[in-house]
C-alpha cells in the first residue's frame, strides 16, 4: 500500500469498465467490438459476483410483432409516471437484437414449435418475459465473460475501486483501486470510464448484503448528479432463513395471513388481493404488524397440487435453489410448500443512480453509467432488471468506445490522485477507533425498521435523520481499519452514511404517496399537481448535499397522466 | 451462512476461493480451503455448488441483522 506511484500497478486502456455484471459485461463486449482496447475491473470475480449472477434469468423482450407503445405504457404505469419514457422505449427497441446476440453466443431461449415461450411480466398487461433454455442468469453472465475474454477484454478480478481519477483538464481519466486478495495499488488509466457497479443499499437482506453504493457515490464525489435518491426496493422475506424466490407463492395460490388467521390482503387490494405487487404487500404487512397482528405468514394450505408443481418448476428446479429448499426441509424441519412460516419486510436496495442520458452519458466528461448504477426506473418488475441492464450496458459501451476513439489518454492529475489515496488509507493510521461493521449495524438499526423507509412520515423520517446525523458527527470520523478488508469496509460505511442522509432528506421532500413505489402516511395521496417531478442531488462546494427537482418532460412523451 | 469445509476432502483446487463473491474463503498453509470471514458470507451457495468434491457446506441461517419489527 505505497503512495509512491512507482510501486503501483498501472494499466492503460481506451475504455475502463467498473463492474462485471450485465451492465459491465455488455459494455465491455460492445466497446471491444468497436475496436478499442477495454479493461474491465471487478471487486470479486467478474461474471460471478454482484446481483446479475443470482438473477432468475427472465428478460423482457419486445418480439418483432409486439407493440412498443404497449410495452412503454405498462412500464410507465408500473412506475406510476415517474420514469423516463424515452429510456423505456430504448430498452425495448434493442431487446430482440440482444436476445439474438445471446443465442449467437450459445445461449438459446425456450421455444415451442418455433415460437418463443414467454410469460406475461407480473404487474404488466402486455410485456413478455423470455426465459433461457435450461439456464439462469448465472449461465448468461458466465457466457458474457467468455465472449468478453475472446474479444480481448482485459478482465481484472479482485480489485476494489475506491475513487475516480481526474485528468489535468478535469475530465474523468480512470480509477484508482486496491487488490482485495493481494494488497497492491492499482491505477487504471483510460480515455473513458463506464461505471456499472449496481446502485447502493445498506448491506440488506441475503444477496443484497453486498449493496453499499461505492460506485454511484464516487461519481457523486467527482461531481456527477444522483437521481431518484428517495426510492428503494423493499422486499418481503422469510424471517428465519435466507431464502430467495419464494415470494411468488401468493401469486400462484397461497395467501398472506396474520396472527389472527385473517387473510388480510383483500382489505388492502380488493382487486388483486394476494397477487398485488410486492411493494403493496410490504406496506400491508407493515400495517398489520403495527396493528399488533404480527407474525405474518404465507398460508400454503389452500394451494392445489398443480400450483405447488408450478412453484417447484419455477423456483426449485435449478441453480442453488434445490439445495436451499432441501436444507430447510431436512435440517430446519419445514417445507415451504407444506408449512406456514413467518415472513417480514426486508430492505434490499436503493433505486438511486448516476444521472445519465439516453446514450448513458453523465454530466462528468468521460464518465458513462450502465446497469443499476444509472437510474432505470423504480419498479423492480421481474425481467426488467436484466433487460434494462443489458440495454444500458450495450449503449454505454458504444458511447464510451466512440468517445475514446477521438482522443488521447488524458494526463493524470497526480496531486489529486495522491490526495484521494491518502484519504482512503487514513483509517489505517489511528491506534483506536470504531469497527466499520459496527457502524453499518447502527445504520441498519435506524433504516430497516418498518417505521423508517416503509411507512414514512415527516416525523419518522426526521427522527431517523437525527440519529444518522448524530452518528455522522460522533462516529464517522473515528472509523478504524486494520487491513485492506476493513479499509474497504470503512469506505463502504462512509458511503452508506452519505446515502442514508441523502435518502432521508429526499424522502422528506416528496410530500405525496405513490402506492406501489412510495408510501407516506402523512401525505397519503398521489399529488400529480406538485410531484410529477424527479429529485436530484449533487455535491455543493461546501461538501453538503444540494437537492433540486425537475419537472418530468411529458411534452416529449407518448403517455401522460389524465389528472 | 457458510458452515464448514471438510479439509480432508478438499483437493486445494482454489475454485471456491476464486469465485466467492464475499471473499470469505482463503487457502491455508497446506493449500486447503479455510473459512476466514464467515460473517461476510452472502449465503449464495456458489462455493458449495462449485466444489468438485462436495467439501463445502452452506446453511440458510439468517445473518444477524436488524429486522422490520
């Protein structure tokens, strides 16, 4: 961990991509295809880390005979009007070509008699989800990595990027990182950079335990804008074990029930009932708990044999799910299809991202954003994540490649580089200090309870913010690292503190409710008059968060709310 | 969370160490996989699935973390 740069590993390329999931790998493929040199860096093993590897594999696709407007309308409605409709259209316009690309890479999608097999995406009327044949998203990203390597992308695994590097002219000129397994300093010098690191979070439930936001927030620190800081993805999960995918049980015949044995979803959504979107199920469960009706469980007794089989085929037939279900049955003594177990809402991820346009260009010269690191809407529809990360990865790779073709490598501002490295390494210096894991636990204690980000109100948000600001003043300056691993954790904890402050303040700004994506009990109606807006956050000259809002440009869009 | 690695069975192929997204596993002096940072395990089962000799055991225990209520 030297600061003398002569000891550093310096890698030069035209395009640098940070993150090895769908967004990053598609960026790498596309940029390499255009003839530029590409380096892709991942904090773990690109293609096997992050969220992409663990996704189910469904991908929304607009087939040649489908109507683009119908798709755009459904996704817009699912985001309750707060989505960039032009971006949604772009995601679908390229989707069939990317499907064909995947097939040409050796990953066929399910067909029956020459036609693609599809399922209707939950929460939409017309959007089709296509499924890889005998495969999950893990197989998809594994293949994308192989194709990237075949196209001469230099893949650098196990290097954690902690800051962007600026050129002497102020544009982004690369990134600086540290080896996770071998603690070497890395300077990744490039003409353009794609940030594809996912959004952020607070080390939430199960696989979301990796989400902490270094990517978008290092762009924020360098001068980029953050969009959608007030939105989150909160799921509902078994209370005792880390089990994915079983939340679809009520969508196929099971029913939510409270401690009194009441099937309560009829009260909250008389039409969709137990098939309501996850966000509504989360709020309903929270309200039941606040009324004293916890524990909440899924009643599987009324499921038919056919419904149980459907669940087995969809969720328990591939990848790691069979092992997980078998261990619950054998060692914990319950079967998710036989026993009614307790569930609780569980924080997963925030939905903020680095503001970027339809070409994935950010406000920072030389910086592009792909995947969940850029805003891709708020509603986490099944199949949307892979489709939108694929589109933005491809587009960002194209843009970053084109940008790099016209210019030479920018001269590095070594003074700024030395400063950011010193800041990163500083927590190694003090003799004593706070363990970053402990600080993260304190953040989770503030943000994960039902009355912080699930059932929101001015007083609850202010209460949470006061606690966060107290930690910021008392503990944040005194985090202590003992090795590279804890040094990274300190950086992540600092990021989560900033993210928590930003999200709580932004949530107080939005004084309305959009029932499927944002629930405030003190402003419990949609306010289209005042809140057809996006919230942005940028770093002020004084280091404080500066918020702004912009009207959603409905004059450019095909669909507008009627009132 | 990862529960155990059977060192007698481990053949030292390093696959689990390489693919673990949480960098939970290290190789010991005898090139056998060892659980070093169990608290950082994602419970993703990647290591258990990838192990060619089935030496790794992951359990769906919930990590201790604050709950909704």
